[in-house]
């Protein structure tokens, strides 16, 4: 389960940020997770439950996850289009070109976090 490793990395990033900013425990974290990361939201929530028992988290800290679908953009006709889950050959549905750039779906980032003292 790579979600546990992801959450441990997230926890370390938050620990450093809280120390650097000299702010109190984290009460809420919002993650943006792209479909191509293959990070399962339920597994991330479970890993968060495990990790939130230690600093930098407040005991009742919350995790919000925004799931981002995969989208492609054709370099030939500039069509932007959704990519179906499990689809690994990216072809433009408009012109059939294989000159496709993935423009969305690889995200895995902290959008924001909140702390008990209102900073973050």
C-alpha cells in the first residue's frame, strides 16, 4: 500500500512547515490527488487516521481529498478531452492523433492546511 508511504511523506512535509512557521497542530489538510497517481482515496484516509495520532496533527484533524480526473490535450487540433479510467493509449477523440499531452491527472499535492491557531 503506497498510500501509507505517501501519508508519511505528507506528515513529514507538514511537520517541517509547522516548525518553520512556528504554528500549532494541524487541524485540517486538503490534498489534490490525480487519477494517474493511482492513490486510492479510501487508503489515503486510512493512512491519515494512523498518522494523525502524532504531531504535527491535532487529535481530531481532518483530511479532505479532491480527486482530479485525467485530461489530455491534442497538440495537433488543440482538443482538450477526458481520458477514461484504465485507458493507456491516448488518442485524440476528435482527430485520432497520438500527439497527446496529459494536462491533468498527475497531481499529488497539498492544496492547503489549517492549524489550531488559524495559520497554515
